[in-house]
């Protein structure tokens, strides 16, 4: 039986992918024998693959520990530092940029404060200040970035344009891909912030491994996102999770429930919520009533998604999730009359980095598609040029 050159090249590609996958998933560096056992390849084939991948820069030999006796077998590891990706949270109150290696570990970050009154041009300039701060802290340049995903408030369509925003009047239509592409020579994606937060929780946080979940962004600007079958759900136009647009849910005004009353009198909206949650925690009946009213509105939109998806888990994220000890019991009670089964409800574990981390996760997915899928190319770990 003859094997064509194309078939041989394909076989080498598959062997390389199998070896890289095993090394990426391994907790510790592997010997050739261990790698052979994990991939099912012969030791001779593994040896050829390892030599090729080491020359290309994808893997490296792990030096033995000082004082090791005899000649230990060579061990190899995947070079997680071969490339880096950038996740950006372009928020209403902050711009946060995080750089991660190919294992998703945060290498550096940069943060710039903004507010709802910040003009579009100034907010876009804040994006570069945050990115530059992260790059300087990491000792990297824009040319070292293999992929970028930015999260933003509002509905994001398939072209990456923000089509609808309630909080920022000058933000609809903003071209973040074009703005970031002025300096970043790599693939760029834009996504809704709640969707990226959901992805981060499903990959790195409290929902790790969960296949079906509802993510709730609770704060002055509520939002939601869905993970279905382990994958982020976008829908036809990117508007999944926007149940708060239905006036009947009361999502657009429910934060006001936490701003009225004696407890919050004279405080800013952000401070008012903190004061009310604190008072409710201490047993104040008026504050507890305010939290219950907020939870009832939150439950209306949440129940609609729970009844549609029947998720394993609901994740509570956003600024108000810091008061989950007060809000979660109220939300569970409010869900019971509306749901056939109230799913487990847990607070986010990733805090304010959640959206940016989700951006890094999505950027890494794109890197995997380009390099580590059967249709990809693992020629060498050089920063890919931006897709046209």
C-alpha cells in the first residue's frame, strides 16, 4: 500500500496535535515513554514528533532538578509562554486589560477608571492606556499578542458592532475592532460583557465544567448570558440574554428599589446599594424589604430563562454579587413560585476580572482553532497576522 505525500503530511499533523494536546493537559512534564502511552503512538514516532515540536518552539525540555542521581529520562513540557492573548473589559466604570499565557494564566493587567459620563473618544483612549499598562507590566509588545477579545456593554452583532446600549448614549455603532486594529496586528473579536463573564465562570470559576447555565450580571446595569451544551450561546443577532428589555421584568428600574428609603437617603446610587445590603445583613426590616423587592424583579427575567433552558446552575455576577449572602436567599425565594425546579444559584468567584478573563478565554479558543485543530497549522509559534 502506497501512502501519498499529502497523507504523510496529514499524519504528521495529527501526531503533532495529539502530542501537543497530551503535553498541554499533563500536570507535569512527560517523558517520551509517558507521552507514547498517552497518545498511543510508538516511542519512535513520539521521538520524531518531539524533535520537530522542540525545533519549532512549541515544547521545551524540562531541566532535571539539581542533585538528581544518575541520568534521568528527558522530560518535555508545552511552552505556555510561546504566545500570549489579551482580554479587555470596556466597562461603564472601568477599562481592564489582562494578558494571559497559552494556559490562561494571568501574566499582567492594566486598569483605568472611567464613568458613565466619559465620552466615547476618552473611553477609547482609556482602552489603550489599560492595554499599554498591561504590556509594560508583562514586558511585551503588541506584536507579541496572538489574539484579542474585548467585552463591552450592549448588544454586539455578528460584525462586532455595538447595536444597542442603554447606559452610554454615544456608544452604539462604535467600531472596537477597527479601533483596536489600528495597533494590534492579530485576530480581534468583540463580545457582550455578560457573555464573556459567563464563559469565564464556565471555564475558570464557580461553573467550571457545567454544561448548561444562566449567568446574571446584577448591579445598576443588569444583564444575562447563556451557556448551552458547554458553549456560549449568541443567537441570530447576538441579543440572547437581553430579557431585561421586557418592561414587565422591571430590570431597567429595579436598582432603584435599593436607592429609596431612609437607609440610602442622600447617598450616591452605588453607595446606596452597599448601605442597603449592609443594613439588610444586620436585620433592618426596611432594607430587607428593599432587597426582597429587587429580588422579585430579578426573578421574573431569571425564571423566563430557567424555564426555557432548565439549567444546572445560575451564577450571580456583577457588583451586587459581593452581597450574595444577602441577595441569594432572597432570589431563591423569589424564584420558587415561577420555576418547576429552582436550580442551584451561586455567586461568581472571579470578581471584577471576570469579563476580561472571559475575553482571554475566547481569544485562546481562536488560537486553538488556528494552531491546534485538525484544520489549523502548527508551523511555528510566531504571532499570527491579523485576519483580513
